[in-house]
């Protein structure tokens, strides 16, 4: 028996519930401590209550974790990542987005030399592990005959307008929150090359951005819509293979998909409905992270590429 991975979970808000649910199912981990200044009571984990602290600095005085999971508001990620890199030897799983801007990314890069940034920092790009995305990526790989992806349209809606200023405090903006999910999902299908336009509206609660990509040697464009002005969550993407007339439609909310050409239904995908959506993302994500060979989509270089494209001043065509 190898020793269980000692985990420290920092931030006990909405997404921490999913981390706790997935970690609780893994016999290879032990939750050693939690951190959240906004909460006094420890969490219950597999029938016990791990130590709880009000700040990460103090927690790292007392614990030697193997993995620190950062599930705190987006604008705290960079500072807490630096702290955990310098005050521990743990690997870090940072919630997406890794950082809130390119300057914060540069500061993390500067730590290389003092800490193994590229070897220790992983980002929870969970949409890249969603079952319908996995299905569509395999379909694409097995159909070179469909030619390149020539256009993508993706629309991600979250009902965060109901959470008011709290949503901006946790997630910054719709483009910061959903844009990074859309970009990490797209890395499964195409090679992103650059932001070509960015328009944020509704004080940051909505966005319309375009990103160029390469697919099978050709250039295409992805149109990315996101907004919090909705009563329910709804997320869909469509991939068009313009040369062959094939379209792949994936519904990220329902975790379903289909491929069609004209009136021909070419392939379909559904799930058995037993696994909640976020667990369906984070379960394979942790499998990959703890496998010894984490998927590159979790790695620092992917997060750096996504951050630079996401935070770029759009290139004139
Ligand atoms: N909610 C989701 O569905 C979801 C999904 C994927 C990723 N994320 C990402 O996860 C992060 C957190 O999102 P959330 O929805 O859980 O937010 P949240 O606001 O519900 O929770 C954040 C928690 O972090 C705590 N916190 C704040 N500063 C802290 C600090 N310095 N140290 C320790 N704890 C601190 C807060 O008290 C709060 O309990 C965000 O970056 C978000 O983009 C969220």
C-alpha cells in the first residue's frame, strides 16, 4: 500500500462541494486540512473532521500536504499559488482560471528557480474532461475524412445575475469565468492561435469574443458568447467541418451530443444520467492529476497559453 495523498483544501464555497464529493470517493487521498476565513466549523469528510484554519499561511505552519487545492475567488489564485509554492513542497491544483491577468501570470513565471512552477502548478480546466467533450474529441480524431474544423460557435450561460455583486467578487466577469472554460474546452479540438475580437457588455456580465485557431492545417474562427443574464444554466457548442458539411453539436448542460451531415445523423452521445455534471468533470480530472502522468491540459504551459490568449489585446486581422 502506498501512502495516501495528503490534501489541503483552500476555499469552502460552491465548487469545494464538488472537490469534496470526488475526493471522498478516492481511497488514495486523505483530506488533511481545510482553510476558509469565512467559515469556522470544520467540514465533515468520510465521517471525520479534518483540521480547519482561517488562513493558508497558518495551515502550512502545521501541515505538510502533498496536494493543495485552491478553490477560492479568482482574484486570490495568484497570491495563494505563490504562497503555497514558496511555503510548501506540495503540488497545487488551482481552480480555473489560474490567474486573473497576464501580469499575475508573469509574476508566477518569475518564481521559477525558487520553486518548480511548471512541475507543481496544475489548473482545474474541468470542461476539458466533460464526457460530451471527450466523445466529440474522439469522434474528431477518428474522422480525418471530415477535414478541418472551420468554425465553432459556443454559448455559455450561468444564472449568476441572481448572485449580484457576489458573482463579480468570486468570478470577476462572464468572460473571465466562462471564456476560460470555452478556451480550455476548445483545446481538445483545435490549436488556438489568438484573440481576434473582444466585447464585454452588461458591466462584464456578458461577452462576445472571437478567437482564431488552426485545425488540420487550416485557419478557423470560434465565436464565444457568454452571459449571466439568464434564469438557468445552459451551455452548448457547435463545431462545423465546412469542407465536408459535417456539424458536431454538443450540449454541455445535458452532457449529450450528435454529429450530422445534411439530413443524415452520423453519431450520437448521451449519458446514463446517474453522475451529476460537475462530478462527471472532476472525477476524470482527479484521475488524470493523480495518475502520475497528468493530462497536459492541466499543466502550467496550457494555463499560460490560455491566459495569454484570454488576456490579449485582440489582433487586427
Ligand atoms: N462555482 C462553480 O461552478 C465553479 C466551477 C469551476 C470553477 N470554479 C472556480 O472556483 C473558484 C471558487 O468559486 P466558488 O463558486 O466556489 O466561489 P465561492 O465564492 O462560492 O467560494 C469561495 C470560497 O473561498 C473562500 N475564501 C476567500 N478568500 C479566501 C482565502 N484567502 N483563503 C481561503 N478561503 C478563501 C470564501 O470564504 C468562500 O467560501 C473560482 O475561481 C471559480 O472560477 C467555480
